[in-house]
C-alpha cells in the first residue's frame, strides 16, 4: 500500500520547504538539456534511500543515483518536486539532479481545525489536475515567519451519479510582513475520493487581486 508522509495538521513552514531540499549534484552551474522538473512520488526504501520515483503519468523510474533520506520514514512515499533525466539507453531508469519535498496532506473538514480556518491572501502561479493530485504553485508574500498551509474540505456532494468536491486552501501567514513572493509547492492527494469521469473539483483560494477565486476541474 502506498503511504503518504505524515505532517502536522496545520503547519508546514516556508522555511521547511526550503530546508528539506535534497541536492543530488554539486554542479550547480551545469545546464541539464534533457532534464525535466515535475511533481513526483518519491519512494524511501528500508535503508532510508530514495531509490525510485513515480510520475503523475504512472511511470516508475529507478534512480541511478540513490538519494540519502535519513530523516524520512522508511518504506514510504513522499510527494516531491524533482529534476531528473531519463536514461534512454535503459528504459525505466533515471538520474536525479535535485529533489525537494512538497506539502501534501488529505483535506480536513473545517471543524477539525482547532484554532479556526485561516485564508490569508496569496497569489497563484498555476493549478493543474494530474493523476491522483491537484498541484498548486502558490506565491504567498513573506519575510521570515512560519506560514501555515493545509487543505479544507468544505463539502462532498453526490447527486445523480455525479460527485462534486469543494475544497479551499488554508493559509495562515502568522502576521508575517508581506515583503516578497515566496514560491511554494503544494499538492492535494485525491486518491481517497475515488473520483470518476464527470465528477468535478472546485478549489477556492483567497487571492490578492480577485478575492475568493474558484478553479473548477472536471474528470
């Protein structure tokens, strides 16, 4: 069974997004012409090494250069942003150049947020539905204080064989100064909802420019 990383129910700081960044190569100035950067599920084996990644297209790639992940739980999958290059001579294998963890936690209903729901504004660079995830690149304005992120399940409505899932982004800027945009990567795990063709997801975000904005995705 695939496992997701366990996270605090509310807080995953911008600092954490930066620090849990596993660099796999010191050639920082080198250009990787055949490399791609995308969201993946990274597998940590029993030796606490990231030994393979699974793309949102369902392709599993074994890593030629396994990555140390001593601080992560063994025999688990972690949502990650990965830059890698496939081995054309050996299909199913890849070399990873960088990998960083991405916040991914199953949405919770509003009543489970002990200190209330926070929807401080931010900007959205992009949102897209792929595989079992709704992926988000958010641009909160921050300086040096921990921000909290999570996903809120407002409702799940089924009628006439069609299911509509209503989600909202939890964002608590904790009174941080809005100094500069901090690119932040988030993924909503959707596998547990068993969405089918014709079902829809409505994802709401409090934005700077448009207030509460809704994105709709239909399977």
